[in-house]
C-alpha cells in the first residue's frame, strides 16, 4: 500500500480524500493556491505546498507543478478528486511517466468516454441502449434536416465534446433547426474547441439516473446501485438520492448490468459512473455518458451501501482486488444529499463569496456533512462556491426527508448567503415528497413557492434573540402562523421586493 498520497484538489473533496488516507494510515500532501493558504484541506493534511496564484489555470490545473511537488514530497500516488485534472488523459500519462500512480482509470478508458459520439459507439458495441439518434458528427444542415425528419421532432442537438448542457439545443420543428445548429456549433467550438454536433430524439419527461460502478485491475466489475439526480439547476445537480424513488429491483438490475457491460468494454479500473436518461412515461432507459472519476454525489451511495468508495479507489489503484463482489452489495435505507452553496437563492442563485462568520453544522442520527470550510474561513470567488455536501440516511425515503428537514433547521451559516433556505422549502414541497422529480422540478417549484427568506446573519440572530428574550416570545422563525407570516418574516420578504 502507498505510504504517501498527494491530493491534487481543494475544498470538501480534498478533505474527504485526506480522511480516507488517515484511516488507512497513509500520509497526505495538500497543494494550494494563494487564495487557499488558510483553507481547511491545507490544515488537515500532513504537508502542504503552494502551487501559485488563485486562478485555477495558475494553480490546481498546473499538472507540471503538481508532479514536481509529488516527486519532491515523495508521494507515490496522486488522487485528483473531481474537476480540475481528474479527467485529463494527458496528465494521467505524465503521472505514469514520472513513476507515480494516478488514482483513477487508465487514460485510454478516459479518452473512449471523453466524447459523447465515441461513448455512444461503445454503448452500441456493448449492447446497451442509447437515446435514438446519430453516431457520427453532422456534416451539414441538409443532413441534420434529413435525420431530424426521419426521427421526427422534437429533437435534441448535442455537442460531442459537451457537458453541463453546453452546446445542447432542443429543436421543436424544422423552422428552428438552422439557427439551433449554428448556435450549438459555435457554443461547442468556443467552449471545447470542437464543433462536432449530433442529433438525439427528445426523451419525454426525462429523469437523470446514474449507476455507480467499480472495477479493479483483475477484471472484476460491479455496480453499487443508482443515484437519482433529476433535480438540477442550469445542468448542475442540486439534490441527489439513492435509491431512486422510481427504481425497482428489476430496473436497477438491468441498468446495473448495462453499466457493468460498458465498464468491461473499456477495461475500466476504479470508480466510475454511467449516466442514463430514464423516461418517466414508460421507464425506458438510455445510456447518456460515463464519468470517469469519483463524483460529487458519491456519499449517497456510500450511505446506502456502507462502502467507503475513496478507500476502495486507493486499494484498487495499489493493485488490490475489490474488497467485495456483486452479491456482497446490499442497499440499506434511503439517502438524500443537498449541495449547500454560497449562493443567494433570492437573487437568482448569485454567488455569495465572503467570510463565514458563523458555522453550526447539524449532527445526530443518520447525518453526514462533507464540508470544506470552517467558521472564519473565506469563500473565494475563484472556485466553485459549494461549501458542503449535506446528506442524511433514513430507513426509507420518508424518514430521510423528515431527518433532512430536522437537520436543515439545525444548520446555520452566517456572513454569506447560502442555499439552505431553498432546501428547507424543497423538503416541504408536495411534489418532492411524492417523488415526482423530473427535469423541470426547480422551475415548477419556483413558480409555486413564496419568495425564499434570506438566511439570517449572526447579527440578525442576535437581535432576534435579544428581542425575544425581552418580549418572552418563543422562537417561531420557521413556523407559518395561521394569521399569515410573522412580522420579521414579512419584513424580510418586503426587503426582497425593494
Ligand atoms: C436530454 C434531455 C431530453 N432528451 N436528452 C443531458 C445533460 C444533462 N445535464 C441534461 N440533459 C438532457 N438531455 C434528450 N435526448 C433532457 C436533458 C435534461 C435533463 C435530464 C435529466 C434531468 C434534468 C435535466 C435538465 C435539463 C435537461
């Protein structure tokens, strides 16, 4: 086993990897930018080295500097976390050339799954259903018009290099096709330097359901059930759960089998995720893409399977066999995760960087907080403003929702705006509770709901507490009195409309 690992990342995922290393008695090396010299991951690691200025292009994306630090510190392996260099096949090759182990899949598997068109071909070869559509880049508008007509509108144009919804366009009729094609192409060229675009039929009322897979270097491939990730905002996942409210034992088995067939086809090693679109209409599922990294939402799978995915990544990278087989994997209970962001839900989720002046993290039965900050820490404008992934485990979905509600009431973050209030609303929402969560959940929710109250700052809380102790009134902050909102809530709402 490795004696020392460098973590080429920051924030909560760097902390998460350090925790696994410590349990395995592996020494940890952190790297940091100038914006992160006081960050939690730097404080948690055994050693820490400066990369450079705050922008990621001058710090966390500098593979050359990271390799130099790995060599200098005597790290035998590099864990990339997610984002940054985690899916960069060239970096993986450079790591190997330096005689260091990359904790992740082989670069060839990464490249096979890097483009959507290439991934669709592999799915076909593995006998896995894909969304009906083309498997070659569109050569011209004429070809696009012909193909779209043969599949029938509406269709979806997607960039082969795409991700995060970039270069994606829904097209209702031929009238829209020309400008949509030009738009998708130029967006893809600008974002990825690759303007290859293909066509898919639109899946009605889609859900995003993904399968966690795991493979070792001895040819063993297993799946660890699904995660439902249909609640998204601008193609960013917001809430994830496992199991999916709609997934039956049979659907899980057949999706899991398909995911494993894809992993086998690309000789995968390590943790991976195979994404599917599932139609809410007929429960048909279609391969979408494969993510060749540990994902943000891995904790929900860990909660229901009891397996430490990061520990397993490290073991497999060291050449060991998977510590479990398919039959050992049992899903227990129901897990829900909320991504807590330093964003203002009352202001179109605008990032809200700044100093965290107060932090109270919930605790108690079935609660897990994967955080990357501490009270007094700064949330920087330079990186993703996610401050924590907050997850609960219940025996069933209902208990998980009750537990999440309870725990979110305990969560306090002061000094910056957060999405906590938004999640408190979602956990009370009838559609969410009934499990009716598809693509347009958030826009529907926003139409239904009253304005979201801003998180009270610590000064507000102090003032409220002082006022209440004077009047002897009980704390009714989260209650909706029968006669309408409380005075302070009304004041808060009025402030939103000013
Ligand atoms: C689709 C789709 C409908 N039909 N593809 C792909 C990337 C992901 N961020 C959104 N994607 C979609 N691809 C076809 N052929 C609808 C979406 C979609 C979506 C899917 C699941 C959950 C939330 C979504 C939000 C917007 C769009």
